[in-house]
C-alpha cells in the first residue's frame, strides 16, 4: 500500500467507543504507509473534536503527539487529495487556525475533552 501511496485513515473515537482492536499502526509506519486520523463523525462516534481524536490516537494507539498532529492535518488533507490546498501552513494554502494560550503545543493532544473556548 505504501508503494501506491494509499492512506490508512484511522478512526480512534470509533475504535474506542466500539472497543475494537487497535490497528497495527507501528507495522503501517515501519512499512512507510501514510497514516491519517479522522473523526468518523457518525451516529456510533458522534465526535468532531480533532483534539479528542488526537488524544485517543496518542493514548490508545501510542502515537506520539507529533505523529498525531501530522496524521490529523497534512496526511488527512492528502487522504482527501487536498494537500495542495490545505493541511499545512504554507503560502497560498487556505488555513483554519487555532491559537492556544498554553505552555506547550502538546496541550492540544493531552487536554482531554477541553473545548479551548
């Protein structure tokens, strides 16, 4: 799959709610597969809070905060074939930005359930 640049979109909130097995993330990464995170906003996982998605990716999947950030932004844009338009902060790209008054950016991942408002 990595040869063909297929993106594995992981759904941590669904996995957590449904008590599904953890996907083989380390094997996917070792084989250079592109991994993205999604909220799977649907009736069984009614969550669109990407901070919560990243939190579960770090705690349940053992992803690092950096891995979760890239998976939730640039790799998610790549999965939607929109990496040229969104997914990273670059000149010419559209951006939704979240500015936090916190000591460290990893607060976004570890602030369980915080709405940042």
